[in-house]
C-alpha cells in the first residue's frame, strides 16, 4: 500500500502546487470569462461602497427628515435636496442607506466566512488526516449541524446573547462550518494518499508541516470556491435575519432591515423595498458569477478541457 | 428505493373529488334558489380569540365577537358619553358601599334561560372568584358580595367606596362584567362555554372553526329589537396588508387598524371607505424610570428636558400621518377629572439644552429606549424619530425593538429600562381612574415611583364624592406635570376600512358593536 521511499523521484515538490505557468493559464481563463468580468465590476463597486461609504453616500444614512418622508426616486424633498433613490418612512435617503448597507453586508459576509472557513478547514483537516474516531466524531457533529434548523439556532443564540454585529457573525459563521469541513476532509482524504505526501512522511517531515506545506495548498482551490459562494450565502443569511428583526440594530443600515421596513409599504411605496432588494440581488449575483468563473479556472478537469479546445482550434 | 415509493403513492381519492364537486354544485344551486338570503357581513380581525368566555380574556380579538354575543347591565350613550341603562333599567347608590340595580323585565338568554337577579349575582361572583382566575378580576376586586333583593333587583356591596362600579358594569374589553347564563354554564362547564357561548346580546353564536371563521346570527328576540344584519362572520388575518387586500377584493366588510399609508388606497378603491374614530383609542406613552435604574433620568429636570426635546406634533403629522393627537398627561379630555389647565411641555430644544446644562449634563448622555415590534401604529418609527430629536439636544438615544413575547415578558418584570413605550386606555373608561393604571407605582405598567401621587390616586379611588374625586384628579395631573414621569402621551386614532355595502359608524375603539349596523 505505502510506497517505498526509494522508488520516488528525488524532487518532492507537490505536483499540484501552482507553477507560474499554470497560474497564468488560470488567470487567462478567469479574465476570458464574461461572467467573471461582470462579477468583478459589481464587486468592485460594492467594495468601494463598503470600504468608504461616507465618501460614496450623498448623506448621513440615519439623518431623518420627517417632512420629506416618502419622497419618490429622482425627485426633490421638501427642502430641495435631490433624493436619487427616494426617501423612506422617516425621510432618510435610501441611496445613502443602500451604500452604507453594503458595508454591513460585506463586513458580516466576509467575517462569517472567515469564521466558518477557519473552523471548517481546521476540523476538516483533522478529520481527514487523523481519520478513525476523530473523523467519525467531527463528521457526525457536522451531520447534526446540517440537520438542525438554522433559524431556530439563530433565534435562540440572538435571543440569549442579543442582536449585534459580532453575534450575527458568530451565528452565521458557526452554523456554516460544516460545508467547509466536508469539502476539506474529502480533499484531504485523497491527498494524504498521494505519493508526495507519503514521501514527505517517509523523509520524517513533521505532520504539521505536511498539512501546512502539502495538504492545505492542495485543498485551497476547492476552499476558495466554497468560500466565494459562502460569502453570498452569508450575506443572504444576514439579510434574512435582519428581515426577521434578529439582525443588526436599527441604527446600522442593512439591506435586510430595509427590506423588512419597506415590506409594509411595498404596494404603495415600492422604492423602499426595491432598492435594497436590488442591491442584495446584484451583489449576490456578482459573487456567484465570480465564483462560477473561479471554479472553472481552478478545476483541473475543466482546465484540461479549456486547454484542449484551444489546442483543437489551433 | 425512494423512487419506487413515490410511484406507489396513491392518486387523489376519486370519490372525495366527486363528492366535493357534487357539494359545490348543490351549494351553487341552492345559492341561486334563495336570492333573498343576505350575504353575511365579514369582519376581519388581526388574530383569533383564545376563548369566547367574556370573563376569561383581556383581548380585543375576543372582545369584538363577545360584544355582539353578550350584554352588560349598563352601557355608554353614543352621543353624551354618559352611562345609561341596558340590562339594568336604573341604578342608584343606596349608601357609600351599596349599589342597587333594577333589572329589565322579560329578557331571555339565547338558549331560553331567563335573565334575572340570579344571573347578575352568578356573573359578578364568578368573575370575582379567585379560583376562576379571570384576568380582569383586580378591576372589580373591591366588590364584596352581591345580594338578590327580588328577581329584578340586586344589591352590589363593596368593601370600600367604589366610584367606578357602574363603569365596570358597562362594556369594555377588560375588567368589566358581562352577564352569563348560570344554568347553561353549569351544564356545559367552563371549557364548553369558552367555545360555545350563550348571552343576551344582539347576535347568537352559530359555529366556530378555529383559524378560519366564527359565525354569529341575529338574535330576533334582542331586547332592543332584532338587528338588521342576519349573519356576522369573524375571520382572523394577521397580516395588515392582507386585511386591507381582503377588504378591497370584497372578501371582507369591516377591517380595523388600517395602516395610515393604506388609507389612500382604500379611499381610491371605490369599493370601500375609511372611517376614523378619534375617541377611546390607545393612549401611548414612553415611561421613564426614576428608581429602577440609576442614571441622569432620575432627575426631574432631565425628564423635562427630554419632553422639551421632542416635537410630538410633527411626529403625529408625519409618522402617524395625522391619525393621532398629543395629550401630554395620559388622559382624554372627555374623561371625568381631566384638568384643562395643564398644558404639557411644548417643543423647545433650547430649553431642553438649558435644563440639561442645569442638571449637570452639558454633553448629554446615553439612553436606551425600548419599543415593541408593531404593537401600536408605526411604533418603531415614532421612537426612531424621537431618538433623532433627542440626539439634537445631545441625548444619544439607542432604540431597541423587542419581539412581542420577549417585550411582554420583560415588561412584566419591569426590565424595560430606563425608557419604554407602552399604552393604556382603549377600554372606554373615560375616568381619571385611568391615571391609576398608567402611573400608580404599583400598577403593572409602572417603572416610576412618586409616593405622594400614589396617595392621591388611592384617595380618589376610595371616594364616591364626584367633587372630591375631581379635585384629587386635578391635583394628580399637576403633580404628574411637575414630575414628568413620561414623554408626552399621545392617542392614536382608530382607522376602520368599511365596505360600501355596510352602513356603520364606529365610535369607540375596542367597542366594535354591530347592533346598529345595516346593509345598504
């Protein structure tokens, strides 16, 4: 089963470690994809809004103007300021709130994925490398987590700990680790049987180093793809929680919260719910487009196909 | 495996389908054969009653149908707002602790049981019995016992003077005595009565399909004459916009609590109209604690500053779209004992800042304001607007929204501190006694303590002398003004959507009484 170390080639570089040539090819596939380009543009705009909302937004998102409430999009409020996307039930500028809402979404989306990714990767590596009881314990825990209804968990945790940004990141993060754990474990199981890992082990490389130098880089491709879609999922989850009133406090604009507030006016003042909803939709679509392209670029099988078609054309 | 299971699933039962079709055909045919049959009037409610036993709820959704099924000894005159006889023809104070009621002759319960002094004695004593655990019991706990003088005369004896007794014998959604048939209750038991009530009211109970409909029909023997409407159906629809949609699509005839932003849509629809009742609605106030949580709010000057900082008129004009009025002291001006000399704090941010400086908070402070999630009209928006105005004078107010159940729980434990939104009223009391419920430190809603005020309110409760009570309530309102335990109270109007075929005018919230309703 295990290979004899003497039978191995002398160079022990992981065969899947990205060489400059391969990286270049991947980048070409990525840039060549129309979806990736659209996704990247959308995400650049969202990132700009999220990093410097005060610069992008025309007004303070929480500044009320009771006399100018329900101003239609592209018209002026009573005091003459132009409300590009209209104002809400308290006369707050919806464009500014959507821009600031991007910050909430991106912050929670990325942080939750970091939490989930770190936890899931760690547990997945342990399960995959250690196997046996560890593997069983961790994977059954993941199964339990998958079976447990998320909203119930969220209501309980938020109800006990209170609704704030940190707790929402924790809830969304800690309830999504299993997807990462499963992917990482599956990849690890395959990689740990590879000859270069055996070789490293035979040469006496410590386990931690093997994991860090040889296994982790090889699961990173799948991890990046899962994490990309994970961000989209986390943003939607945050919006869902805010919509249910379990999300961020009212003083922080969030797309889900805006949707919830706008819902009761949806048949008379459509713009309250339309714009945050559209922002949510476009952002998630952008992430998904980029995620699809990333998956194509990082998938070795798809990659060969791409190469082959270009060769055929030649 | 799963696939074969799916394919083995049975097709929809044929006989059932055919039966449904046949039933449908029969229904449509009979419908055509009987054109004289009136289409029932459908009342849409925000939720369903848990029980229809008048004594066992403090719930608007249960009171609305119960108000049609049951009757009370007295009732309020629609025009004068004074009490008048109903099941009792007259009443008088015999001595300081004895009220005598002369009953109407010849009234019968829906099941044929006669209405007499024993029914009155049974009803009052049932509600008074601690074992019954009626939620409104405390409102009548001053009653000691009921004595039957003759079949049409009862004496109600109270432990101490109880000036509010006649009010408790008139309709109100909590703490009032509805008259129940003693023999029927004994026969079906409390559980049976809760789902199949019998009263003396203008409509009789027909059927109750949980979560779907509650059907009542006209009581042709009603003591004021048969009502004009044959059948009433109460339907629960929790979602506000769906209720309005039901009205506009012709599925409902009467919808209460229409949100202000939907008013225009209803008016423009051409199938329904809007009626507004400004009297007797919820009196909503933000309470500020002075002893349960340390902080700047313990200083009366700070509480006054908070009042000066808030432009309630603008909030009502905009957030409530004008469907409300500022009261200040939580008492309607129609109420007995209302003090017209008190003008509550106006909107004056400069004065607010000066008061804050004087109290030693020139840079303001932080404060949490609790608000329920959609219990009152646009409640969250009202408090958010308040928070913004407080910010302008340096008070950094944080708005915390509580889910209904959590909010109620915390409210009972007096944990909504230092400021929270609550409401009282809407019970048709129209008496200074309302101040006890909202501001006596022992009341369930209170987070503020003022012993001198407590004493005055207790004195007023223990006297039958109207002049003395009035003087005490006037004094109480002066003290409330000086102490500022609340942020400007306001009263929300009640907005009803009524289909064009229904002829009915609302007058007091929580008193949806459809006896005088007609179809056009």
